């Protein structure tokens, strides 16, 4: 049973965290390059936030926006 948990530890420490170790070493050389994944996810999030807000405006302009202030029927 011990070898099973050692195998899981090896999988996470030596295999799955290998890209994170690479970025941790890279951060000492260049912070911007090391955080490229963070910047990519921030840009993707900003893009979809703008897309979502535009879609909300479209539905509101067509009067298809049904805003009910109560979340559940038992709150009425």
C-alpha cells in the first residue's frame, strides 16, 4: 500500500508539476515570460466578459430580458 501512495506522490511531484517547476525557474530570469499563462487566461476572461455584456445589451434592446428580483418562488 505504501508503494501505491509513493507512486501517486511521484506522479504529482515529478510528472504533473514539471511545467510548474519550469515556470518557477523561469520566473527568476523573466517575470513576464513566467506568467504568460496567467496573462493568456486574463485576456480570454476579458474577451468573454465583453462578449457577455454585449449579449446582455442585445437581449435588453429586444425586450427579451426577463428580470425577476426574486430568486425563488417561495421568496414572493
